[in-house]
C-alpha cells in the first residue's frame, strides 16, 4: 500500500469537507426562498386580477365608443353633415 504524504491528505480532506458543506442548505435560507416564492406567487395573482379588470374596462370603453360613433353618424345623417370615419 502506498503512503500519501500528510499535507496532500489534509488538502483532500479539506476539499471534501468544503464540497459536503456546500451541498447543505441552511433552513433559514430555505425558508427565505420559500417565502419569496410565495410573495412572487401572490403578486402574480394580483397582476392577473388587475389585468382581467383592465380588460373588462377596455371592452366597456370599446362598447361606449361604438355607441358614440353610431350616435354621431345618425346625427350627421339627420343634419346632412358628412361624418368621416
């Protein structure tokens, strides 16, 4: 059996300990990440809700504009004024 000198053996041991330590995540860090993911999820849901509300408002405004266009066209026809669209 070949004998490994003491200094390289300590270096290998230190590298192995560092590699194992890097694989372990602290519970506090995991809890912070979980909380951040929950916060992001909540914000995305709020954005989806706000987006749906805004789409409803835009659809409503499209309806109002269409009614105004119809009213203006009828007034123009009744008075003989040319309405350009």
